[in-house]
């Protein structure tokens, strides 16, 4: 099973930056698309950005130009650089990974990291 751990969340003021990390460990078979999601209180979980094995990226409209997703396959780590944070970005941020083992194709989720943006 692929185990994902997020880190880097915290409390910041509007306009500041944070960089989230998501590190994969465990049975490291083929890891395909990885993604960041977020869930604010009382709202559904929503896709923030995803990145393919060749680093092709896509972003939700609400983060375009402010957030950058990247990955280091050698370190089994994905990142989310978040700049110019807004109060509306406050949420628990989760990473997930589409991976394959000898048993089949699976999706793994991390436990989440809290990002709070307030004045």
C-alpha cells in the first residue's frame, strides 16, 4: 500500500506564501498522476491541481497564477507552492496518488494538512 504524508501547512496572513509537500512511502510501485485537493469547513472536497508523471499540470481556475504544483520522482515527493494566499484558501489540503501494484490500480490519500489564512 502507498502511504502519503502531507506537511507544510500553517497559519499565514493574506498575501503570504506556503509550500506543501506530499511524500510517498511504502510499497513503491508505479505512481502515476498525483494531485492536491482541499476541503474547507462545510464544503465539498475540490481539486486544486494535478500533475502527471511527465509533469504535465492542470490547475483549478481559482488558483491559476498563484499556485504551482511540482514533483520530484526521485524523492517520491510532490509539492504545492502557494503564493499570494487568500482567506478563501483556508482549508485542509490533501494529496492523492494514482498508483499500481501487482494487485491492480489504486488511489491513495494522505491525512491532510491544515492551511489557515487570516488577517
